């Protein structure tokens, strides 16, 4: 009986903690008002930076979208950095030179662990814009994407702006499940910014002042880690500038990309994302992540023990029910913003698989190497 009492107490504590965390996400999301552009007389010089490696199959569409932006071309600089591609990526980028696209080719003579940070830092050093905007070489965006970001920046004067990223053109159940899970992550990052406690963002749609980048020392101190050109930089800027970070809640600001087609690619991507947590300096973010992970671990343990004792199975079912309800409340708003509310029908089925994934990635992402762009890094 004592073991059951202890298990009940721990389960209740972790469940209540998780509910409070998700409620905080909901509040943070609601604090973010939908941006209403005022059509200012734009004056900001912008440098769009895109690091690319072996993206010949996708990069032309990204180039076309960037060249078609409605923002003043005289205030726009587009720089692509070819990261030692072995396909026609550099050749395709070079073919857009007449449209003002600049190509930089990395020519490192020694192996690095973080080629992407090297690419971005190199491009920033050669850029002429005051506002740096990063995206990826396989992304799509509407013609008013840049104008919306700059308008938000000129109105709010944030040091860094995180904007939405969403999956599209899913071809399978697995990719649709990723689309829902990814919206949860984007909503989580947005809500923490809304709560003035920034935790995460996505480099596929990120803007920051070049002066702020240099004031925090750029990627110094995090440049030995392959990932983290977005999230760890967010933490540095948030710490230096008193959380002066904004999330741009507007449909024209959304960047679209594709989910991973295979489980193997998905796991490698998520291991890369999780690997950044080893370098968090903000203890509240660490506590948040560990609390969510422990809650999911407790569900799996209760299910496992529940095979021998029905009481523990009841605990697990109670946790699952609570998890589904609070996540539904959060995702109802986030999927509504993304115009993907139909994805919510996947939530009950996705929930148990998501628990296993969270527990596994929490361990695997913080130990060992992972594959990124055909390189083994850590």
C-alpha cells in the first residue's frame, strides 16, 4: 500500500505540473495579438541568409520565392552560402546572380562540427543589412513575407523576431502526424515568447539585428555544437536584452517546409534539435524540459507496472486523458491560427506514440552523434 501511495503522489504531482505548464502555454499564446500591419514607409536594409547543402532538388523554388518578395529590392540583400555541396546547388544559386542573389562558398580546409554556424557567421560578416533574416533552402514563403517581418520589426523594435513555420503538402499519415506535433512545438516557442520567457524558435524563419548579434558575441561559446544557430542564439539575445524578443503572429509571415518522409530521418532531426538542450544556461528552461520529460516517463512506467497491477494502469489512463484534454485546448488555438484544425483528429492516436518519442529523444538527443546533411556531428 505504501508503494501505491508514493506512486499516486508522484503521478499526481507530475500530472498537475504538466497541466500548469500547458495552461501557461495557452496564456502565452493568447498574449500574442495578431499583428495588424500599418504599411509604414519602410527604411530597414535587410540581409536574407540561407545556408544550403545538397539542395538542388528544392532550392529553385526557394530562390524564386525570395526574388519575388514585395519588399523594396533596393533595401533587400539575398545571400546564399553553399556548404560544400556535391550536387548542383552552387550552380543553381549562381544562375540567379542577375536577380541580385549573392553566392558565398565555404572552403574550409579542416573539419568543423558546426558548418551552418560558420556559414551564417561568414555571411553576416559580408552582409550590408541592419536586419538579418534566416531561412532554409527548402522553404517556401508568400510574396509579402519579408514586408510583414520588416513592418513588425520597425513598429516593435524587437532585437529578435521569431516567426511561424509550418509543414505542408503531407503525403502520408506519418507526415500529417508530424505536422500536428510540429505545430505544438511552434506554439510552445511562441507562447514562451508571449510570457516573456523565450525558450525556443526555428532558424527557418528568424530575424535579428546584426548589431545585437555582434553585441552578444555572435555564436561564440556555442560554435562547437552543430545545432543551435537559432535557439541558443535566442537565449543569448534574450539574456542580454531583457527578453526583448517578439513572435510575429500573422499568416503572411509563415514559412512552409516539408515533414520528414521516413522515421529514420525524423529521429535524426529530432536528435539534432534535442542536442541543443545540453547547452542551456537558463535554469527555468531546463526545469521545464525535465518536468515534461518526467511526466511522460511516469506514464510509460505506470503502463508497464499496470500490466501486473491494475491500479497503475488506471493511473496511466488518467494521465493520458488529462494530457489529451489540455493539449487539445492548446492546439485548438494553434491549429486554428495555422488553418489546420482538421489535424486534431490525430491527437488521441498520436498521443501514446508521442510519449514514447519524447522519452527516447530526451535520452538519445543528449548522448552520442547524429546524421545531418550526410555528416555525423554532435
